């Protein structure tokens, strides 16, 4: 079917085509930075070391079996330890390879890790509400701004949700993963983009499963206003733009007394 041809081709391996390409890496262009820079006078929040004590459901079989996209949340806050665990599980650094690239809690094509994590924080114990960026090397948060009317902004960003309207603003935290595609394009040229999409799926799946393990629930969000969220997060929309969102909150008690 003609109309799908181009997009289907994007989904394919394209390895033979890749072998014929001269990538920016091969022609000796400078390797892009592995993480985004920040000003030293930024407001930085230290996170507790990620630890397994926050886990209430240790059985991975149960976490996988019970995982559901969760769009109703309790009023309960996430603790800072829980947030630290979720950030570590989705983008935490656990090593480096010979090329000096980071190895993380999620697999990633060629360890290119093109993602930056932004958080819309509504309810985390001890943290001011607002938008933050995760600094994976330091395992810290950079406070970006308070974001006035944060709930209204999230409503506008997440457009007309098909299952539960306006649910994202009721989450404790909304994760927003941006990509800086050149980190992968430098190495994989025009075959980078399929890999980036696969990579972000791993990130969100870890959010789902680790949320489950702390009595919280997550929901992936692919329906969002690209221009608006990029503007809110001060991304240029070309060299860095949002790719995927994930809402997280403590689960509502099924049988409230
Ligand atoms: C790529 C992707 C995008 C999604 N986007 C949304 C979304 O915008 N809104 C929403 O409510 N759910 C969204 N979901 C959740 C799916 O609707 C959900 O995974 C699906 O209905 C299956 O349900 P389950 O996750 O509970 O097994 C998305 C899931 C994926 C993987």
C-alpha cells in the first residue's frame, strides 16, 4: 500500500543501506556530548541514593503480571526515595564502556542514550512543585521553574485523552523524555531514528514495572502537543524535542473505607 511505504521502510532494519553510508563519526566529526550541560549556578536538588528499600512488591513475575496502564491516582505523595528509584530505573547510570559512553539501567542502541528526562512534579514529599531536569551523572535534579498553573499546562499539553480525560495532571509526577537525536545520528546516520524509538520503549517499560513495585501505577502518553511541551521545557524542537511522556502516581485504594 503506497501510502504506508515510506513509514514501513523506516521500521525495517536498513542495515545494508547503513553500511553504504559515511556517518559523521566515520568522517571524523566531533562526538556530541553524552549529557546536556547546565549552568553551575542552577538550583540543584540532591537525590537520595537509589535503594531497594522502597520496593513493596519484590516479585518481578507479579510486577509484570499486574502491570496495567494506570490513569487514576491517589492523593498520596511519592517520597523522594521513590522518585530517586524511578529516575535511576529509567535513566540511571550503572557503568561506562570503552568508548566512554554511559551504560544505564536500560538498554540502548550503541549506548547512545539520546534522552533527557524532564519532570513535572506535582506531589513529591519535600519538593517544590514545578519542572525539573534529571542529571544522570550526578543523580541530581535541576530545578527549572515553578511553572504557574502547572495542572492547566499539563491539561493543555496532553490534549484530548481518549481513555480518561485530563488524567495526567492528577499524577504525582509526569515524566517527559526528550531526545537529542544527533547523539545517535552521529553514529547511525539516517538509521538512527528507528533505534531511538525502540530505546524509549525500554525506558518507559522500566517506569511501568518499577512503579508497580512501589505500589504506584504508570501510564505512557503518546498523545501530546509537541509545540507546547517543547516551549514549556525550553527545547528548540529541532535538535531536542519531547518524544514520550509517562504519568506516575500512587494507586488508588480499590476499596476505600
Ligand atoms: C506508545 C504508547 C502510547 C500511549 N499513549 C497513551 C496516551 O496518550 N493516553 C493513554 O491514556 N494511554 C496511552 N498509552 C497506554 C495504552 O493505551 C495501553 O498500554 C493499552 O491500552 C494497553 O493497556 P495496558 O497498558 O493496561 O496493558 C500508550 C501506550 C503506548 C505504548
